[in-house]
C-alpha cells in the first residue's frame, strides 16, 4: 500500500533522526506499508523518497507510470522504498495520510532486476 502526506518532521522523529531529508515545516514524503502488525495493531511502514538511497547497492523502488490498484493513482515519479527505516506508524499520524493505492508486484523494481541509472 502506498500513502502520501507523512510530514518530514514526523518521519525524522519516528526514525530517530535517520530519515535522510532535511525537515521542512510543510514538507512531506510518502510511506510504503510493509504489512500489518500482529493482532491488527497497525502497520509497519517505511518512508519513500524520489532520490535513490545513497551508499546502497541494493534497493527497491516503485516505478514512475505505475497505476496503483483500487484507486487508479498513477505514480508521477520513481519512489525509492527506504526499507532500512522501518517503523510502526502511530494512529494519530496514520489518520492524516492519503491512501493512493496498492502497489502491484509488477511495479516494484529492484537493483537485482536490471541495471538502471537515476
């Protein structure tokens, strides 16, 4: 699942300052759901960025032009999934996110699939 609207300042706090963006008061980034927590207590998520993760030889991304399931939302750019910054999203933040759709497996690329420069 792909959501938009997580505030940069919240992401910096939830990732103990490891989120790689400079927090701007009104800045936001999308998050990618990695799955439900036990007993449906919420979801584990990780932030996404339009910039390739630096210092990483392997990474995943949702490719530009992908049409998401359930909503028809079309990805307007590559969105890199920063899996190393996994966290559980608190309800007070989750309620403010906008659901953009489910990402089809065919739209998730990895560095192991093909070489690509960005």
